[in-house]
C-alpha cells in the first residue's frame, strides 16, 4: 500500500467530530476513542480495551502525520482504559480515583469481562498488562495540543468513583466519557454515585461546550443531559 493510500485508509476510520477532533469507534462495547489534534500533535482520550486495537489507532494517527503527546482516561472502566499500555511512552492523565481503582481492582475487572468476552477477545484480555495512568488530575488542568487549548476537568464521584471530562473550547467540543451516552441509557453499577452524577450533569449543562462526545454513540447536544437527568432522578426516587 502506498503512503497516500495508507493515509486515506487512516482518515476513513477516524470519524470527524469538529475541527481538530475525531473519534474512532472501538469494536469492544462500541466505545468512542477520541483524538484531539493540531499542529502535528495529538492527544488521545480513552484508548479502548485491547492494545492491538489501540496500536491500530496510534498507527492511523501517525500515518496522517501527528505525534501522540499524551493520553487521558475519563474513568476506570475496562472498555475505556485497558489498552493504556500501548501509550506507555507518553504522559497519561486521569482522576486520582482512577489510578487507585485500577491498581486495586483492575484484575477483578478483567475477570468480570472474561465472563462475556468472545474466545478471541478473552485470550487477548488475559495477556494484556493492566496499566494505571501516570499523572493524577486533582484540580482543573490545561494542556496544549498544537495551538489548541485542552482543559481537563476532574468531576469526581458520578458514573464511577472518579470521572473526568475534556473540554476543547477551540473546537466547541467536550468529551464526556460515560457521563453521557447516546447509544443507550445511562449505565449504572456498584460504583455509581447517583446524586454526584446529577451534580455532574448540572455542571456540564453550565460549563460544557455545545457539542458533547459521549462514551458510546453519536455526538450530541445538551438535550441529552436532560434525558439522563430524568432517568437518574427517577432512579434516585426509587
């Protein structure tokens, strides 16, 4: 394959969201890996589950001429963060609770996923190293990707014990992780803090950019916050 053809192939799987922001839909759980890029630099948000998938994503980024300078993890669920080892050579950022969760319970998450994974995926999951992010984000933190300013906002206890969102004001985009979903309703588990999630939705309504990239599904506007708020408020009353 020629270099030009390889670049076209890479562009075909990096789906444009806004100027400087693309997403790559991972086969595992149809999770949105997000790429923020400008000036030959790229920041990856949520690299996915399997290192081989993340390696394909990284190759696509590099084929179009961008160098990965960092990775952000929005929360400590396997489908968003288990492939972090593919980016071990760059800084990685997450809420402090994510780092603690993966260190303490990463293997338990792996065991739970193995119960419903396909044989091929299960074999890959058994072999992968579970890596925690290197840099805790305890308070709002700003990064620069080329000329784009990127703001990391730790939300805290909501969908999980430590959620974080990524704002790209120059593109009008906020990457919301699983605080927002369009492929399904909001997903709750034992780590969910419903009152905290409702507060997080209020914060997103007040401070997020107009376009939201959810953890799963198509980008959306703030109307999806109201959908989640109604669902979670009903859950809170139960």
